[in-house]
């Protein structure tokens, strides 16, 4: 038997039973899901088997245990930080909403950091939008190198770090190739924000699928978040916005509750979605810096205030989302948010001293 034939046989033995079970519309247990993708990440599955796993999960519908297990195994294979940094939040969204908005969550990250919250922004290049978080940050002059030890120190010193997904997860190249070949949404379109290698205490997660809001909040509970907020914005956006009703799920004190959040609930005016449109990395860079310098349009500023306010509330730095918005406003008006951007640019270019 040739080496390649042996590999295929081993892959069939390790992955095939899970594909077969999923094809019968049966849920995998946490351990089964973990083992299936552990085999994939260890190189023991062919592209066809990876595609079969992803499509079988999609057609059956992913459970909380399956999503939690996949996130866990991906984090176990990631490049980890050497120590826990307490009190950290991420505010990454899934993307996939097709809105072509400016980089709302990335802009909000600096506002959250300017309010004294440690934030580890996990992100990637553009996949479904004009500009991903790494695209706009590169345009701002940040270096995207990832060194786990430096990230921990950076969170302590600067209070903000950006973690570029391909550097953090070197073993997922095969999965990314298969995803690109499939050209349809899969479970990986939902879990990008969940596989941050930092052990987060808090998470503000935007998703493009409204029917998954409560499910993802329960996944975050399973992952041990102290508090979390999941939002699907008006018009199925993966960010909260001020153009209609936002569906949110709040994980607090171990319980998940769902709510509808409207502009008038937080004392902000309504805007049209078209007012949030962005462009390429250079256009979005200008919008981001305009917001942080308090020179943006009302719609751009207030949308960032809303999202940063939710993040600040999530990190337990405000008693309510409305109060969080006022903390976010102070972060911008004081210059603290803009200062965090400059601090991060300097830090990534000079490194740890």
C-alpha cells in the first residue's frame, strides 16, 4: 500500500463515522465533534472529507455542543498566550451581512479601549465585505505580526491588541481552502469571533443570522464567559445599528435573556443604512480616524457610540447600554480613543521594550 493510500485509509477510519452519523441527521456529541476536527487539524482527512463534514453539519443544523466543541478544538490547536490576562473583551463580528459598511467594530474597539477596558480584537482580511479589520488596520500603519508573549504584555501595557487570525491558527489552511471551494456559508462563518486565543472574560458578538442569536449566547455561556452580548442588527447586519430593531441576547449571571433594542431605547436618533457605507481600506481608514477625532458624520459617530456602549456594558464598566454609550462618548471627546489608536500603532511597530 502506498503512503498516500495509507493516509486515505486512516482518514476514512477517523472521520468517516462522524460524516455517516451527520448524514443521518443525528447530532454529534461534544467529544465526537472534537475528535472529528482534531483529526482534520492533524492532517488526517482529505479535502473531500472536510467538505462532507461541513456540508453535513450545515444540512443538519449545528447544535450548541457541536459549535462549542469546534471552538474548543480550534483554540487547543491555536498559538496560545503564555498566561491568562484577566478582564479582556473581544467585539469581533462574524461578517457575512453584505452591508459593505465601514469597520464599525474595529473603530468601536478603540473607543472601548479608551474607556479603560482591555480588548483583544481577533480579526481577518476581508472575506465577505469590502474591507476586513486587518485591511483597515494595515492601512493605518499597524504591523500584524503575532507573538503570543508580546500580546499578553501588550494587553497589560496598552490595553488593546489585534490578533490576525491566519497567524493565530496556522493549522486551518486546509479548512479555509475547502470553504473557498464550497462557496457556501458553513459553521466557520459563525465561529470566527469565538476562536480568539485569549481566554476572554467578556464578549460582544455580532452575527448575521437572526435565528442564531440565542444559540450563540448559550455557546458563549458554555465557553465560560462572565458576561456576553450577541446582536443581530436591523436589516440582518452583524453590528448593532440605528436603522431599526436590533435583536440582542444578554448572558448575565449565568442566564440568557433576549431583547429588542431600538434607537429610542438608548436616546439616539435613527439613520438610514446607506449612511454607514464604507469603501476600501483607505476610505475606511479615514472614517475610523474621523470617528475617533470626533469629526465623523452623526450617523457614523452614533453607530460607533452604540456598539462601543454595548461593549462597555458587556465588560461590566456600565450598568446599562445607555450608560455605556455615555462612557463611550467621553472616550472619544477626551481623546482617549484616538490615543489608543496611536499607542497601538507605535506598539506594533516598535514592539515590547
